[in-house]
C-alpha cells in the first residue's frame, strides 16, 4: 500500500535526522506542518473517492498523516536545509496516509 511506503519513508527520514542532528534544544511541536498534514489527509481522502472511515482506520490515518508527518517534515527541512522540502513532505505524506482508509490495497485498480 501507498500508506505503508510513506510511513516507512517518514520513519527513515526521522531516524536519519535524529542520528545526524547536532545536540540542540528540543523545539516545540511544528503546528504548521501538522495543519498541512491534516489538509493533505483531507485532499488524499477526496482523491481516493471519499471511502468510508471506521474509527480504527481513521485513528491510524490521523496518527500517520498528522503526527508522524509533522515530525518527518521538520526532519526534511532540517536535513535538506530547504523550507519547501518540509512543506512538500507534510503535504505528500498526509495525502498518502489517507490511503489507510481504502478497503483494497491498490487504490486505482
């Protein structure tokens, strides 16, 4: 599934950032990236045909599409030193997380 690949890429990005980052003070939660991740989830939900959402699928979508995505976006911005990298990661990962709601593994078959 698309969501599994996106979550694995996000986790690799976060772990790479944690290993390579200099010891700096912990910053606050990147709320702007969370908002973009949530908007990406909504856009992905619309693109995939607005599938029905059960609570367990919705919870997984929001955790992957908002929380993990915001941390991965912060990591992308820090690692690549480009602001657009963070915004693109938040948007694409949020949209990919919406595929957790699909009943079939391949959305366009």
